[in-house]
C-alpha cells in the first residue's frame, strides 16, 4: 500500500432518494442511507441489486434520480477523485480485464494514478510478490482459469490502494488456500471495504451490514444483527420454491 497517501480507516456512504431504472425496470428503488463503516457487508438474494448498487457507489453508473456520495464525493461526476477513492472488483473478471498479461493488467491502474511505466511495473511486481504470485507476471491472462483471473483483478485493484475497496463476490471460484490468503490480505487492508457476498461466513468481520431486497433496503445496522435476521429470512424462503418466479 502506498505510504505517501493518508488512509482513513472508515468510509461514509450517503444515498439520498437514490433510484436507478435500467431498460424501463426499477432496479434500485428510493434508497436513503447515511452510513459510516470500516467493513460493510452487502447481502440479498440474486437480482436484489447488490452489483448494481456497487457500480453506482463506485461512480460507474449515474442514478436515474437522487444522489450518491462516497466520502463526500460524487464519483460519477468526479472521475479524478474516483481514482484514489475507490477500487471495484467486479463479480465477473471478464468485465474487468483489458490487457494480455498479468503484469500489464496489474500495472495499468498505477499508471492511471500517475506512476511512470517503470514505476507502475515495479509496483505491480511488488503487489504480485505480496500475494505470492511473482511468477505470474508474464503469464498470458487468456491461459488462466476463472478463479486465477479473479485473483488478477483483485491484485490490480489492491495495487492501487484505494481508500475504499468494493468487492463483489471476491471469494467466488477461489480455492481454499487462495481464499485464506485473500482473507489475510483483507484483514490487513487499512482502508474501508464494501464486501458483497452470498456466504455469511465471509462477512463475519463486518461491523455493518446492508440487506437489499428487490432493490430496496430491507435492513441496515450492526453486522451480527442483520446477518441473523437475513439468515432466518433466507431459511424461511428456502423452505418454499420461488426459483421459477421472475422478479416483477
Ligand atoms: N443493464 C441492465 N439492464 C437491465 N436490467 C439490469 C441490468 N443490470 C442489472 N439488471 C437487473 O437488475 C437487477 C439487479 O441486478 P444485480 O446484478 O444488481 O443483482 P445482484 O443482487 O448483484 O444479483 P446476484 O446475487 O445474482 O449477483 C436484476 O433483476 C437484473 O436483471
Ligand atoms: Mg451481483
């Protein structure tokens, strides 16, 4: 992590009347929130809007109405602030990767932050070494497995040391040792983390949790409390069969 940039352990998300309609469908509905957290877990059923909210918070998508701020910044309209403020790991690594080799992919963000090509490559090699993957530098990304690609994306985001990391299902597809490694890395990460996951055990270090249901906030609050309520409700819903229902 770059030592010359001040870190704040916590982050603040402020949503005010946030609505997002995609292809005439309301995906996020009237979200109001003012939250300070260090580790925020986001849960909710498939299609509840978690990944979409992550993109809106990162400033990649503009709300249809309402506002969203991360640490006071409107990141959609302030892309310069967004570079240092937030890093997002997409649920699907194929939506993230743009370069042919691991080193180029991990170095890219450092170049965006203003490092020379040489410095960016040195920083990228350092990050690879931190994850015990120095040997991956020259590897062609097309030859990697899906889980390995996921880890490349995570290393690329981690190299930039943003104040807030947004991770969308970061453990999906990773093997047990790599998950353990990633957990250790996240525990050491000095910034704030927004962690979207379907696995409650991945979120046990979250001080705060947000539960989304059909694009609305079902519950927000202390991690353990929300997790318990969410698991109870998921068990209740699991006893029914609504998998064939498409959201209205
Ligand atoms: N570009 C788009 N156009 C139209 N609808 C979209 C678009 N992107 C997402 N949606 C819809 O928005 C809803 C929320 O999607 P999102 O991917 O945010 O859910 P999620 O909570 O991340 O689900 P999962 O747990 O499966 O990852 C879904 O019903 C999805 O079909
Ligand atoms: Mg998702």
